[in-house]
C-alpha cells in the first residue's frame, strides 16, 4: 500500500528535508507551512499520517493535533519540537500524539517511528474489518459469502431493514431471494412479529385472492367457514410475496389498494379491515418488460420497488464458491454420517469452471450428491454429477488462501508450464515474461523439467 504523509513546518529547509527523506522510504508526501494549511490538506487529501512542528505561527501543532483527533480518533500524529519545548510535547503525547521527536530530527529514527505508526494503523483497520465481518456473519448467518457483489447486497439490506419501505428482491431462480427476505425481517424492528410467506406462482387467481385477503363463510363453493388471509396474519410483521410477477391483473389492483390505503375486505365480505404490514416481494422476471407487455401494472411496480435488491447469480460471485461448498459439505456429511475432509483440487476446478445455471440451489444439490457418492475422505471429480464431470476446467489456477507471494508465483509458473505441455517459450509468452526470466524462476523454485516436449529439449 502506498501511504500518504503530511509534513507541516514553517521552516522551509526542515519541511523539504523531511519530505525528501520520507519520499526515499517510498511514501507519498505533501507539505504545509502552518496549521491552517495543514488542516485544509488533512481535510481535503487522503492522508495516512501527520508530522507537525509544535510551535508555528498561528495555530500550533498541539491545537492542530486535537482537531485531527476529534475528527479521526486514533489517527497517528507525530510532533516535532525544539529542546526547550519537550514538556509541551509530553503534554501532546498525553493528549493523543503517537510520538514526538526533538530537532534536529534523526531521520533514521523518524523512519522507524513512521513505519511503526503506519503498521499500527493498519492493524487497527484490520481489527475493525474483522469485527465488521463477524458482525455481518451474525446478521446474515443464513447468507454465505464475502465477494464484492454479495457485500453490496449486505450493505443495501442493512440500510433498508430498519425502515418501513417496501422492498423488491430481484434475481434468477436459486440465488437465495427468500433468504434475503428472511434476513431483512430479522434485522427489522418487526423481527418479533410474524413473517408470513406466500408463493404466488403456486396458486390460481381465485385461491391467491382468498390466501391473501381471506374469505367469509359461503363466499364461494367450498368456503365452509370464515378464514383470515395472510394480510391479517402478518399484521404488525412482514409479508413476503414470492414470484410477484406471476399474479394476474385483478389481484394486482387489490394489492395496490392495500399498499396505498392499508385497507382491504375479505372475499365475500363487507367489513373493511386495516392492516400494518411491511411488504417484501421477489421475482425472477424482468418486471419492466412485463409492464411493456401489459402483464404487470406500472403503478404497482413503483409501490413495490421502493428499495431494489438485486441478488447476483453464482457465476458473478464465484469467489464465494469455496465457502459455500465447504458449508454444504459440512452439512451433508453430518446428515449422512460421513467423514469427508474436503474437495480434491481437480474437483474444485470443475466447481469454478461450471457456469451454475441453477445458482446456489444447484451448487447445494451438487455437493449433496457428491457427499452421497463419495466413498473416501475426499470428494473427487468422479463423485460430482455428470454436468460437472464434463465441464472443461482448462485455464483455471487455484491458490489456497494464506499462500505467500513466492508460493503463488511458484504455483502460477508450474500450472502455466503444465498447461503449455512443457513448452517454455509458450509459457513465457503466456505469462508475459522473458524466456530467460522463466528459466531463472524455474531454477529458483526447483521446478525442474515439467513435461517439456522434444522440440523444447533441443532448444536447451
């Protein structure tokens, strides 16, 4: 990471000398001549650490430091002082300065202090990120993943959940739209009230109307008693309408009225019933296209789509496949009373290479099938369903989390050379490095001969 430092000193020679020394250490450095300019640069720039003189015309370094720490608690500020102001520097330390140095500054000592301050800052950030991830894990325990796409979904859920706004969840079948609805309800102030679900595609128009709004005794053939609908059952809580794009126009009109007026009547009834329900709807259809076809009301769409959460397909969040597969493996291994330690590298390659038209639901079924078929402690390619076994996994390189840069480079060179059937010239071209560089790396990592062809051997 390229850190940016701010040096503030009214003495030009000291200011520029410190800046040049810090630039030689690899930092970006900006300068300011006094506290006012320093404060403006701090507010306007992406600054990681401040080095400021204690005594300057106008606002002093100690006052500036207090302003910085009030805005960014824990921010590293290093104070520079003359021998006669050491007591003031010690006071600044008590007020939150990272460290202080007396002039003339020992540049080597400054370099060490800056390095330690920045390392500490990074550790603090990492700790905060870990706490955020742990918090997110508790909030979204049913939704597994940490890819950029799914983190964007989490962010929208966190913002929308505490509100009363209607939410429209979109995405392909199998991406986990219902899990998103569950999590939003759990994060909302309504979490202790009912979450009532209706799968709109599973019911005819007549049955869906009765299911949503209830009916009076004798309202239609078979209505032998009065029945409360889902809007009544969900009052005070959340109503999840799955596959909202499947409902017909008549139900759409009645649903629109409930959203607008918070009132409805049971089928065959005259009594107006008030309801307080938060609506979460989901669909795998493109509702704007349905509106253009005249199949879905535009006014209802806008009522439902106050907040839109689009859940990405699995092929767009393949970084989440390892953690999803591990979770499903653990679940189904326990369910089937099997001891399975993991998934073979080649089988993992097939999981990455496959496009997953059925999304997470298909991955879950795949891992369950593989667990059932597995006769050892490791799931292999032969244990996978036919569609996965037949997937071409050429062109994929997989590196375990935690591998250092040297290990990563070794794996990339080895797998690329294997893919090129040992042809070093072709491998060097693929890696965009010189052939001599490749040969040096092969010797450095003791990779030796990796299946090279006769033509390649003759060139050696």
